[in-house]
C-alpha cells in the first residue's frame, strides 16, 4: 500500500477535469498521486499518456485511471476498492463529472430534467456518500457548481428558505429534488418558481449541488480539518460549451484548485469560490448574475 496522498477527479479525461489533474501534477503544494476518472477507459488512457509525456516522474507523482460513471454504483464501488487497496484512504475529491444541455429542445423537458438531476445531483451525492469513509484528516472536497447554481435562479421564496435553512438535511434536500422533478413532469415548475429559461434544468441541478455542499460542510468533523467547498469555473471553452467561452480549461480549473489546496486550518470552508478565486455569496442578486452572463461572449 502506498503512503502517498491521492486525489480523485471525476470526468477528468478532458476539459476542466483534465486541467485540474494537470494542475495537481504541476503543483508544489500537492505532493501526491492522481486518479483520472472517466466513463471511456480508452479516453482515460489517452489523457494519462499525454500527462505522462509532460510530467513523467515529476515529484514522483503517479497517474492512475479508473473507469467511473457517477450514476453507476458498481463503478464507484470499484473506485473505492482501488483506493482502499492502493492507498487506504483519500485526500482530495473533485466532483467534476456532469451533463449540460444548453439547448433544452433536444428532448422532452421531463426526460432532460431526470437525466441531469440523476447525474449532476444524485451522481455527485453518491460519490460523496461512497467515498466519505475514506477521507483522511486534512482531506479536501470540491463540488463543481456554476453561475447556474446560484440560489436566486429560484423565485419561490419558500423553496429558497428551505434550501438555506441551517437544519436542512439530506432527506429534506432529496424531497425538494423530487418535488422539482414532479413539478417539471406536471408542467408546474414555472408557476412554482423553479428555474426557467435557458439551461433551466442545469440551473436546478447545480442549485441542489450547492445545497448538498452546504449540508456536507456543516456535518463534517472539523477536528479532522476536512474542508468542503463548491466552485464556479467560469465560462470555459470546452466540448460541453460548444467551444464557446472566455476562459481556457486551465483558467477554469483555478477556482477548483484553490479549493483542493486550502492550507491546513485555513479558509474557505463551505463557501462558493468564484472563477477569480474570490468568495461570493450563494444568494448573489439576480441582477448581478445576469450582468455577468451578459458580459459573456456570444
């Protein structure tokens, strides 16, 4: 069993996840190995090959590949078994894997909402649940959220009150998620004040991811210095964005890496890290959010 630290990044064979893996390999602050997690093992091998050519033997860091789909509990179980056998624990977890539909006309909204919620929320929650017992003292978790995960995309004040309640439990949050899915199915999501407009289901899913982050952060054993944050990478040029955006993947990885490398005993903790590494309130005014979106290139 290796005595090295180990970092796991889901959805890391390309795009932002790949850039996070590369950032950890380059970092002098992180002395440990990395695990590329991806659904397509061949793409994972190709990603590892590219990194090994650039960072072979840098600080003795090793690059592993694991085939993981965050909606497939068996693949997560295999990842856990690998980590236990090879490392006996986990030091960094980045929940980056997600699905995004910019054009929601590609399928019925109910189908899209189910797929996006099952992946972005339930998939992320499943990874956290399965790997939670492996977290070692000083571990860091970063859940990749988005400008689309800001609270005020929801107009219903009662729902917002529930999401921000300091007593919100995982069971409570799951009930709200199921309420959202039912409202979409019944065609009532607009009148109920759930997110609407472009990328509405992505907005809902990322709001739930941020709420999950807050719950986990409140319940973590602070004496073990385990820190959980969420991060907004910015509008990044990736396949998911159709090649549009004003940041490259390495710039998009900056806020995530900040969460990965919070020094012992320091902040941020349970916060929303913006793409410029500033800390922003989850309930940022909707006008400010829209101004940010309006500044994005067409």
